[in-house]
C-alpha cells in the first residue's frame, strides 16, 4: 500500500503489465505520465495509474488502426486506381490463360515426343530386320554361287561322270 492506501507495484511488474521495458516506465515517470512513489531506496508505481494508462493506450491503438484503414482520395485518383485494378485483372486473366495454354502445349509436346520415340524404335526394328534380311540374302547368294560352280563343274565332266559321280 502506498499514498492514501492505494495499491502499488515495483517498476519491473509495471513494465510487464504494460508490456514495455523498465526504461519506458522510468521515462513515463520523468514525463509525469506516471507518478513516482518512493519508499526508502525503492521506487513504485500506482496500480490505478497503470490501469488508466493501459486503457488510454489501447484506445489510442484502436483509434490509430481505424485511421490507418481509412483513406481519402479524389474522384480522379479513385478512377485512376479503378482503371489500374481493371488492367491488373485483365493482365492476371491473360497470365492465367497463358499458363493454361502453356500447360496444354506442354502436354501435347510430351505426347508428340513419345510418338517420335515410338516411331524411331519402329524404324530401328525395321532397320535391324532389313540388315538381318540382307545378311541372309548375302548368305543365300554365296550358297547359290557355290551350287552354280558345282553345277558348272558337273557339266564339264560329261554325262557318264555325271551319272556315276566319277
């Protein structure tokens, strides 16, 4: 209890109550915003004054918020802002359309790439098949040439040798 039976708290407790630093409480006392109560070497602050200061501070903060939320514009500025907002909305819509088109084209490109890969694989298989056939044809041509040579030799031997294989 302090002056006239009023409740009081130390500076540290007052700072916590107002959510400020102890230095700020000292400044408030120096400026006369809060009363300084001394008891020997200790300094105290009256609780009623803290409550009043807290209430005033909260009201000022609410008023300040309200002032910050209200802006006054001339009609010309307002119309310019509306025009800019319209242009931004149009640009946003264009960007969304571009994004949609880009995604669609990207999917089509992926599909086309897949088709190209499949076509390349098909042609590789045909090429391998053609190479295998060419190799088989070459082997058949050599075999045919060998038979042709053998037939020519048989023809040269005469009929008797041909019949009896001598």
